C-alpha cells in the first residue's frame, strides 16, 4: 500500500522512506485515516520538516493522490483549474447544485479544496455502525411508513458510518434479513440496500467496511463485493442464469477479507470522491486479487450440459475481461483423461502433463455435471483428477446439475470424493471460493 509514495516524495526533494509507509499503516490500522484530508494531515506532519518543504510536499501530494501536476512557476489554483480531476468534479458539482448557481473559478477552486482537505474532524458526525444497526430493525417491511423519513438523501459531508467493529458474518446475516423484506430500490438512509446514505449495504454512500452491492470497481472500502447492480431480489441458490451471472462473477473473484494485502487505488479514489461530492475516502484494492491466477476446465460436450453452456460461457466471458492475463480456459468431454483442449471444438489438445506444469498457485474451477456412464470414469480419469487436485490445492468442481440429483448418480459421488464439489449457483460459487481461501496455508 502506497509503496511508490516515498520514491515520489524523494523526487520532489523530500525525505521519505519505508518509515513513512509504516506510520501510514499504523494510523490506518487504528482507524485514524477515513478521508483523503486525514491522509494529507498525517503526511504533512511526517514529511514536512522545514517551511521550505511545504511547497514540494504540496506538489508531490497533489500529483500522487489527485493527478494534479503543478508545473514550475504555476500557482496551485491554475494547476487545479486545468486538471481533469477538477473538471470532472466541477461537472458533477454543478449538475447537482442549483441550476441558477454562478460561481467564479476561484470560488469553485476553494469549494474543491474544501472537499479535498475534508478531515474526519470536519465531518459533523461519524457514527458507529454497530450502534446504528443495534437501534434498527432488520425485519421492517419495505412499505413501512415509519422508515420513509429515513430514506432521504443526506449530505455526505455531514456524516459517515463506520462498520469496522462488525464481523463480515454479522453483516451478511443482516443483509439476508433485509433482502427478504426489500421490494423496491432505495436511495439514501441507513437501512435498505441502495445508493447513497450510510447503510452498510449498497454503493455510493458514506459507509466504511460494509458490503458493496452494485456500482463499479471491486471491493475496496467495502469488506465484500456483490457485483450485480440489480442484485435484489435474486435467488442466490438458483442455477447459473442470465439474471445472476454478475453476482456469480463477484463470488468467483473472491471475498475480500480484512487481512488482505491492500494498496491505494488512486483512480478509484478520485472517481468515487468526485461522485461523493468531494468526500475523498481512500479507496483500497487487494493485491491478492490482482495476482489471482485461474484455470477453468469446462465440460462442453453432450446433451446433459447443453442447457448450461450459454450461461457458463457468459460467466467466463466476463471473467476473461477481469482476469485477462491470469485466466486460462480449457475444455473436456464428461471427464478428464490424459488431455484437455484449448478450443471449444476440442481439436487442439494439451497433454495433462503440460497442464500440471502450470504454477501451483493457480485456482482451478472444473465446470461439469459429472454425469456419465460408470465405465467412462475409468482409472485413467481418476488418476488425472487426483493429479490435478494434488498439484493445485485450490481446486473445486462446480456442478450445474440440481443438488437433489447428486445422490442418484454414481459418477458424481465418485468425483466429489476426489475434488470438492459445489452447485453452479452464486451461493455455491461463494462457498467454493471460501473453500479455496481456507487453503491459503497449504500453498507453500
């Protein structure tokens, strides 16, 4: 996180090294940094040792965190006015403001600076998420008039809710309860799944360490991400289909735990800060997810898989855009013997030995109904499956066959004894990813 920051400071003639990073991490671990203004105040105290350091620090800070390049002899105001960051913020600000508003460029710059340097001390109220939800009934019905007054879009600069003191399981349990009640879209407030407001569920609001539902980007300030912008209502136990592919995709990418190694996502910090009207909360991204390596083995032969192929292909087509340099896709028919295939028509083969030569850190998703004649699951196939599972500790089998039929099929029972098997549903994929994540210590 911020690994290149000391180097940037040194380029501007400032003294900075790994100790700068350690102090930032300690401050973040203690919850002292909630906005970009907090980060500015902390760094200024660490890096600025003499009055002559203020100018270089300002230039370095704006270049690194806001992509605003202050050229030699140029005023900060002029640099801000010509920057894309300011132009995007100005458009957003004027669109949301009174149409009759008329501000001089200098006034707009001052407004922008007020937002950029907003600190936790400037936010009038930072609410404990745990206390907030303790006073809220998760079983309220969506048409309850008592909640209507809560569903007003508030000023995000006025308050923020911090859910750091709640576990992911607590939030997920509450999310499930609210999901059962929610019937319509909501904006603002602290209860429903929606946009804005301080609810822990949704996106675009003033909440920290909640669960992001919809919106762009990946799990950053949120502890977990569910990617479908129309996620609710949705049956997470339904077999993969056009309506729940995005939710499944988010599960494939993995649950972002608090212990993940994180770094600052500068473009997202700027982009989401502009949308928040200038509340620049440092957006973090997981380095573990960036390094994600996936091999997908798809059974695309036979009539039994035909109903699921379209949805499976769409899911992994979207995966391809997410993990373009870390995703390999191969094909097989019914089960894997001594080779897999590089193309959908299964004409270009890859020997199993070459598959096993891949880095052991790859995550393996086998997609297939595992239903075949018993004789097809012979010793060669069993040997290949065992070799894959032994080499790649994070291997799972995702089965589109309804769970109620699994016990009736011999080959399903045999394969699930070799490779952990889960339903090809958003919930099943999430369970599979959790199974993978639990094996981190086995990677060596």
